[in-house]
């Protein structure tokens, strides 16, 4: 089942795209990076790979169109975390997903929001994957993350590799750092995004479906 949804948070509504397979056991919430949206072609590609593996997905806009016009909002990690936590609660309150295991897939600044929210939510979050992420923006919260965490970075994204290595040291949960050879920050090189999707799929199957 695939449908457009509106996630009501206080006085605003955030647009989302929800996909639920039959007998859904695990669902992945996507947290996009700055300047992006639920329509991010890279996240949509990864979501489709997860869907084919039997996972549910929720891609949603962390900001309204009006909020996104204010550049500073895109880097307001505290605000993004609040939105992600409230979207998680919204999902847990749906009858068809209340018993599903939940994972986070975060990209760029969205990865910081995903890890921070995972730290706040504790055992409610079963797994986290970061793609080209900035987990260093949530450094102080990383030791509190309970969910198994996979950090994926492009092999040619040198500065972000350093930032992820620094963050990796802070994570105390089960963890793995995967460096995709030949990839830059956006994984635009042939085959690199496919590699990201495959790594994420295996991680989420392990922790959400088994």
C-alpha cells in the first residue's frame, strides 16, 4: 500500500509518502538533508530498494515550504529532531504500524537529526543508517544511541570521512563504518548509490525483519 499522508504537528502539516507492504514488520523513516525534501531522488531510490526487500518506508518533509525558505532552518538540528520524533510518534499511533520495528535513514544534516532522535527515543528505534551524513553535528548525543548504527561515506568525500570517523568513536551501540570506493558526497558515480542502497537494505533486514 502506498499513499500520500499529512503529518499534523501542532499548527502545521508536513507532507509525506508512506509505503506499507503486506504484513509490515519493519518501517524506515527517512530524514533528508538540507535543501532537500521527501522527493530527493537519492532517498527515493534507496526507499524503492528497501520496499522490494519487504520493508515499509516513510519519506516526509521535515520543514514546510515556507519554513524551508529560511536558510537557517535547514541547519536547525534541534528543530529537525523535534519533527522526526513527532513523525515517529505519528507513525507509532497508526493502527497498521503500531507493532512495526522502526529504523531511521538519514542523509547529510538529516543523519545528525536521525542519530540525535535515536538517542532520545532509546529502544524505540531498532536501527540507524547514515548516508554521506554529518553525525558530528550530534556528537554529544552519540554515546546515548542504543540502535545499531551504520555510517556510509564516499571514499572520495575526504572531509566527511574524517567527521564520520570522529563520530564513530563516540557511538557505543553496535556500529559499522562503510566507505564506498570512488564515491563523492552525493554518490553520483556509477554504481555507488546502488552500493549504498544494498548496504542499507542488509542492515535494516538484519535489525527490522529478523
